[in-house]
C-alpha cells in the first residue's frame, strides 16, 4: 500500500489482500474506492496485471471500477503492462514509488 500520497485513504481504511483472486473477489462483492496494484505476487501465480485486465474487462462491460487506481510495483516491465491495461479506463491512475 502506498504511503504519503495525497488523496489516498488512511492506512487503517485499506483492506490488504495477498492474491489476484482475493482482490477480484473483493472488487466483485464490495464498493471499492481505491486499489493499489503490485505486479509480482509470488511465483507461478496470477499477478497485478491480471487484476488490471479484470478491471479493464469490467469497465468494458459497464461495471463500476474504483475511481482511484495506484500502481506501486517495483517491477518496471510489470508496471508498464499494468498501465497499458488501465489506459482505457475513465479513472485516475497514479504510479507510486
């Protein structure tokens, strides 16, 4: 979770998830105001890019996506892939870190 970025929810308001599947499940069942994506979530598991693709598809289908998206990965290739997937969304996307 990024820290010290204006407009971010307070740290105690974040719900921390550890997998792409857990993140998508939360997005499908709750109103989420902000998401911060990391690319690398472990070996041989879906990544933050998979969540970004899910968000892109949800947006294309007319479903609500969080109005604030942050990308906090240290992986430069993963960051570029996530940003490319989110490019068409009508939301604010910031890179952090």
